[in-house]
């Protein structure tokens, strides 16, 4: 702590985030079910003689929302009746930093212990405010309540429950829900209305989002190409990956010479500008400007620009299509086949630079390995 929502407040109002993941719901259900392991019939007062029903009847928001009030009342009663049976369930480590800076404060470490019943308050309280409108999307707290409820319902009916089956059926998303997703676009996309709507859809589907603009030249690409990445992971908090991405960035931009040496055989090259108010001659001792989907020769009447890396055009030429693919960090072994020049230039210009994609992918894999305790294949 502080988390994203409290770092601008005074220190006495700092808060921390705790993420309710599917394994937490599974263990919580096991803990509550253990209270009734020898007296399952005592659950009849909550679930009825034959149980609440089959989960297949509640897989859509339109089916679940009208019953949320009833589900909430049953779970609230079950919890209230077992206050003296609660037991420790979740250990939450806390570390305090100096605001958002990655610097630990004095007396920075603590541990909170949540009982099984106290932990349910994290999502049951929120679920009490859910409207019964069947068109409203099921929120993350409400989804956790429903999943826990049906695990206990199945335990009452059968003496056990299949948490994997329940998690798969009671997701309440509009389509597939991969554990991770990555979106990439131009930097200015984050100022559009459609992007804001997309983020809202992802959050309602249970994703924590990391939104960041990356300069490819700080990620192993000899190109000043800024791109916006939106990275989502199910059941986590916003900006979960941001610090790991920032920590790995190079302090200096990668130049073409740094990356390719003297393989181009030239010191300066021409890159067609969007307007003649911009320079068109660049040195290999700087990162390339953004590789676009067009590649034109030097105009016969080209007028040198004050910002050009050289005024001597004798040894200046545009890069070839394949050379431009190297700037995009495609390997030299990559074969470009069956494409005319226009299509080839467009594909190369629109591609996510290979090393930029690799950098983001490695950050995700390392973060995931640290969470699960399993290193990606090939790392030690």
C-alpha cells in the first residue's frame, strides 16, 4: 500500500488491494463446507429439501440476476449462523511504500489474517447492491458470490462439489475468457471513446488492466516507435504489470548501429516524411523513426532540411524492404514470399516489432512465473 485508488490521499487513508481469485473461492467453499461435513442435513434450512437447483439454469446473467437477492439472503444467513465457527483462511502480506515510488517505508511490512467468514465480506457486501435487471452484466463480486453459493449447494446435495466445472459454467462473460490478453495500437488510441468502452467491457468481465505506452527503442528495437499496450489478466487489480514493465526498460534508446553494426553499408538513409516540414535524412547512429507502410525514393528536387543528419546526399538512399524488416527486428532468416512490393511494405510497416512483442511477452511470463512459482520453460 498505498494502492492506485489511495496513493494521492493522506497516509492515514492509505489502502491496499486484495484480489479474489478462483482458488480463493475454492478454498473458502472447502472451509465453510467443513463446518457441515458430519451434518450436511443442517444445510437444508438454507438450500431447501432438494437444493437450490442445477447450475446449468444460472449460466447467463438474465437467469442469475433475478435470483441474486435470494442467493445473497441465503449466504448472509448461513454466515451469520456460523460466526463462532469461523477460522483463519487467508494470509495477506502487506508492504508499505513511499507513495507510488518503489521504495519501502519504515516499518513497512505486516501480515493480515482473514477468517473464512470475514473474507466473504469482500464480495457479499458489494453483491447486496446489485439490481435485479436481467440485462445488467454480472459483476466480479457477484460472480464470486454465485460461485461460492453453488459450491455449497452441490456439497449439500452430493457431499462434494466440482469447482472446475462451476468456474467454467458460471463465468458470465459474453464470449471466451482467456486468462491473459494483449492489445496493441497507436499511442493516441487511449484518448478515444471506443477505447474507454472497451476497457469497461474488460473490467466487467473480470479483468485487471495494465495500460502503458512503450517506446520500442527502449525494448530492444532500433526504432522510435511508440505504441500503446493494454494487457489484461483475469481476477487481478489494475496496473498489476506496470512496474515490472518499467523496471526492464533500457535507459538508452537503441540505435541502428547498436543493433546492426555496419550491415547496411551506409551512414545515412532517406525515410519519406509525412510533410516537407519534417526532415527526411537520418543517421544510423540514432534510432529509426517509425517504420510505416510506405517506402519511397528520394525526390529529385529534395530540399535539405535543417534537421537532416547530413547535407551530402551522394551516399544517401532509402532502405530496402528487407532492411526495413530488420529495423522491425524480423530475423534475417525470415522469408518474405509471394508478396508484391506494396503488400510487403504494408505488412512490414504494420507489424509489431518482434523484439517489442518479445519484451512484453517476457514480462508477462516472468510475472506469471512469480505468481505461480513456476519459471517459464528454458529459464532458471
